[in-house]
C-alpha cells in the first residue's frame, strides 16, 4: 500500500492560465474523489469516480473545471482560465466499494496559488 | 442538507493534559456515517475512526476515545494525556449511507486546531 499520491505538490500560476493536477489512488481502490480545501476551512467535495465513470459533481465544480479518470486508475483535474479564487489545496482521495463501506484515504494534496 | 459544526477553532493545552474536541452534526438521514480525520502540518488527512449511526457504543483506541450521542447529535473526540505529536487540525465529517455503505460525499466541519505545548 503506497498510499494516494498527488503531483505536483505545489503549483504557482498566473491568472488566466490552465493547470492540470494528477492523482494516483491506492491501486486496488475503485473510487476516487477530489476535494478542495481553502485556508482555515474543512475540505469541500468536488467530484468522484467509480472506476472510469464520473458519478457525482458538486455545484462548486464550475465549467472551468474538468476531471477525468480515463482507465479507471489515475485521475486528472484541470482548471482552465484560472482565477485568484481558485487558490486552494486540491485533495485527492480513494476508497473501496464494499459492504459496510470504506473510509477515504487522502493524498498530501496539490497547493495551487493563482497570482 | 448535512452540516457539521466544530465550534472550537483552536485549543491550546500543555502536554499530558486531557482534551476533548467537540463535533455536532445535522442530517435528515436515518442511516449515516461519522468520521474523524487528523491533518498534521504535512497536509495529509489521516483517517482516525468511522462510526455508523446504529452503533452508539463508545470506542477507545489507546489514548483516543470517541463519544457518540445520537440524542444530542454529537460525536466528540477525547485525547488523554496529550503529546506534542498530537498537534494538528482535527476534522469531524459526516456522510450519508447509500445501500448501507458509507456515502460518497463527506461533509466536513471547519476543523479544530489543537496545539500541545511541551
């Protein structure tokens, strides 16, 4: 179990640029989640996948955000035309589907700063 | 709508003191799950415990204990004999149950920053 890994750890970008983050879940986990956490707040749900299917999206996920999980393994989160309000920590998590459920295991996150 | 409230934004204690972190939740679901996560300065959220709404038995794990009271919609977390390594932000979270499985969307509280001084 190597844990959930996210890349990059930090990203600084200028307003208007596009950015893409990658998440590699725990290998046997079939669910993958994206959350966003701003300073001093708890994480907020953005979206989740079961295998390659994106099953739920939060209202927080505007049209500038797109997430993919093409082969049901790693996932990418892209933000187009970044805005200063997008500055946050983007957290990825994974879990197993099973009877009784499974807790989410989080990665270290990608900290985005939009200047 | 689901909501989790952690009224204590910051707590400071001296090492070896006991400390209780409060969590109050709101949900219309009859079946749901409650969680506690620890977020040390490194940023990774570390899972501590999950309880389902039908299991009100309190739980103890080493220096950690949890008190789930459905009557007051609370799920409080106590650290006994705190240590400097306990310093972190602690989050309480809630999810609905789907087909008796833990739900897909966690609703987090705002977190409590615990500082344990030597």
